[in-house]
C-alpha cells in the first residue's frame, strides 16, 4: 500500500487537492488523472513528486467532481472550470496556497484530454492561464472500448445516446443492456456519446483522426507541450501505429510549442506501472523532469 506525506486542501467548495511533500515550492505541476482515477491510483505520481521537488517544483493532484466514478455525469468543459479554480488559487496572492510562479498541467489518460482541452478550447485569463501541458498516455477511449465491446451493441448505444441528446435528455443515464458498466460507473447519454462516438467531444487521440481534426486541438496550443505515448499501452489496439499517430500530433502542433522530448516510450504501460518493461518508467519520468525543468 502506498503512503505519502503532504497537504490536503480545499480549492473550492467540496473540491480538494493534495500537494505532495512538506514544502510548498514556488512552481507547481498539477496532475490530472484519467477515468476512475483519484488520489494514489496512478503509481508514478508520488515518485515524480520526489524527483521534481529537487528542482523546486511541487506536484499537486487535483480531485475533480468527475474523479473516481463521477465522470459519467461530467464533461471536459466542467473539468476545465474546476481546474481553472485551482490554477486561480495557486496564482493568487491572497491564498495561503498561492503566490506560485509557474503552473503547468500533466494529464494521464483521459486527463490528457483535460489538458489539451484546457490549452486549446478553454478560455484562460491571467489568473487561470497555465505555462505548459504534458500528455501522458493520450489514448482513444473509443478505440479502447471497441477492444471489448461488440461493435453492433456499441453503435446501438451511441444511436440511443444521440436520440436522448436530440430530445434534450443528455443528462439521462444510459441503460445497462446497451451501455455495460465498462468503466465502473453509470454514464449519461452526453458523456457516453462524447467518449464512444467517432469525433465525439472527447475524441482527441483516435488513430483515424486527420490533420484537420488535430488542428482544432493540437493546432491551437500556444504553450510548450510534451507528449509521451506509452509503447506498450494495453488500452491501444495492436493494429494502431503509435509512431504514426505521434507524427500526426506533431504535424498539427506549431513547432515552437512541440517539445522535441516528445516520444513513444518503449515498453511503457498505460499508467507506467509494474507492467512496464524495465527502465520504461524511469525514462518517462526523466523526460517529464527534463521538460519541466526547462520551463522559464
């Protein structure tokens, strides 16, 4: 079992965040987990916090209303609003958790969608702007679902979801027989359509997306961006060419913002956990530390 030291604090009503370690460093990396994630569910975060503390960076994991099993009633837009509240607190001179100089966001899995949405679609002010983004395990939920769902059942569920949305019932939860409890949570029509349909609101990373699709996300990034795709990601179909997908991400991103450290990490599992090959986790964390340390 993992045990860590740090500070748990409230950044808005009923919303909390955890800062690893006993020192509040001047710069902060906000960690955003994926679907079903919460505190300590992604194994590398505490180790990353220790490594970045040496460079005077804190790691703060944000708990969103969509964390754990709450994502089925949420959206990327709602997550962005909550992330912006934490950023504002960290930048505020009036907050005991504020006065931070640099603030960046690292997204794992669907947290990568949160990060890219924040950089490309969420309106930022001086108080809520971030200095950079990191995408770790930026994979397609639709392609992951198709690995274990009958395609006919999936398309029928999407059709029902769209019918509900068209009738103004996007918040209605999907029936189990059409939408199995694949992510351990009930899910409403809007979020199911967003995650499961081709070019839904959450569909940023699928292998079938082209340059025009990516120009609406990667192409709008105007902050340094590091992208780490896991070479042995178990959520990615075996027929997906990871290097080719990364090349499409890079082609859509302005060269000024695309970090040359971005890569497919050989042998890395989805969450850089024990399923990773020897050295893969160390390589990924080393690249993150190098990138973050370069932010001026």
